[in-house]
C-alpha cells in the first residue's frame, strides 16, 4: 500500500515538526502528489535512505494524529477474532474519513 495523504492531513502532520524545507518538499511530493522517492534521490543527489527518512518522519507524525476517542492497538489474536477486529478498523477508518470530508 502506497503511503498517501491529502493536503490537510499533510499540514496537520508537519505543524509541530522541526524539519527543514527540503524535507517538507520531499514529503509533500511523495505523500501528497504521489511522486516516486527515487525521483527526489536523483534530483537532489541524496541517498534513497535519506529520502525515505524524510518521508517516514512526516508519515509517522501523520499516524500519531488520531481522532479524539481513538486509540492505536496491536494485538495477536486467533484468526476469527482478527477478522472481526480488521472489520472494525475498516469501519472506523471509513467513519473518520467521512467526518473529515
């Protein structure tokens, strides 16, 4: 799954980050515009790891922004229970996406 976000999500993610403009530009291009990371590595003369780190820093901040009343959990469950939890997660994601629109 490609990591993607819209402009509002991006702005919220970078709001409290202490990052340079180059990191913002790279992350914007990859996460919002859907450009390949390799494009930035070549254009800016950076290693793929450096570009990946810039993108992942913003993505981690995005994932940390949970809606009020939500909590991120990790669990090991029997297959049938995991199926139910995944369905709940999909339903919750759909509801939060509808509320954001």
